[in-house]
C-alpha cells in the first residue's frame, strides 16, 4: 500500500528525530521534564520542531530557533509564546494565516502560501545556539529548500536567520560572496537566482515590548512579501540589487 506521506511530511518526521546536538537535546528534554508551572499539565513536545505551513508556499518565513516553553512545548513554530502571539495576528491580517491565535497543533491553524521553519530546530539554552549547532542544523535547511518547489520569497526574522540564509546561499553556490548583504529591518534583496529576500527584526518580546518592532512595521514586511511572491520566481534573470523598505514599513 503506497505511503500517504508527502516529501515534506517525510522530511519533518526524519528531522524531528535528529540527535546531532547533545547539548540541545539535553536542554529540550530537561525543559520538557521540569516544565514551567503555568504549563505543568502539558505534555511537552521536547524534540526538534517540525516546520509548518503550505507545501506549495511561495513565501518562506525563516526564524532563529524554537522557544523553550513555546514551540518546544507545542511542537509547532511560533506557537504558544509571545513571539507567536505577535506573528500570527499579522500573518492573519496579511492573508497568510487562517486565524490570528496559535495555541497548539490542534487549534485549527492553517497557512496559505507560507511555510515556517528555523535555522536551528531545537530550543537552545538562552536562545543562543553555538556555531557548531548552527552547522549541524544546516543540512536540514539545505534539504528543505530543495523541497519547497514554489518558493519565491524568504522573510528572515532576525540577524541569525539572515546569516543562516546567506550561509545556505554560499553552500549551494547561489552566492559568490556575502558582500553587500547587510541586515536591517526592511532591507530587501534580489538574489541571482531570482529569490527575493526581506529582513525583519525578530518578533521577540524584547523587540515588541520596547517598540523596536511595531505591528505596522511587521505587517508591512508581509504585505511586501505577498507583492513580491506574485511578481517573480527563482528562475528570474540574473540580477543583483537591494533596497530598503524600512521607511515604508514605519509609515504604515
């Protein structure tokens, strides 16, 4: 009997069983065992977190890593913590998410034209993965990018996510150099293969509670991503350009 698993389902299953990083696996297991008092009744996921979204997505949302009591608890990116509480309402308003609130894998959330993953798949202590852990996770991103056949736009949430994407570009030969690709909220780049890349501040509580990242700024990022997803593809003519949409984002 043929398997009903899609290539991305198979990818998620294999990635979720990854044991490459001893420190990360110990941390996730400890957090899942000790738990936070508010989530004492939860059965934590406690493993590498599967990617989530529309397999035919034209927009990839690339984050840093799962949160210890968010994704590491719920088993879905940006679900169950403050970053997700900021992200999903914006995705809903921009037309990518079916609902504004994400609480669990069983909450009915669906994404359209968007796929979410991260450069590190396990929750790291202090939200700071080591260089070795970033390297260990890199092959997962390599494989996932090959499977996302419709991808046109990548939204990088934070500098580490952007660095991870640039490293992927170098590994795959899409980029000869990282020169000229500078992180900044609202920075926009077109890669030689036609990929459009937008960088954004990460929706961490540190950024959203201080006003460094506002809802209007964040919404502008995803509205722009939707426009770019409709205007080009990864086989576009070989060009290289960058521009800033920060002013447009702050004006929304």
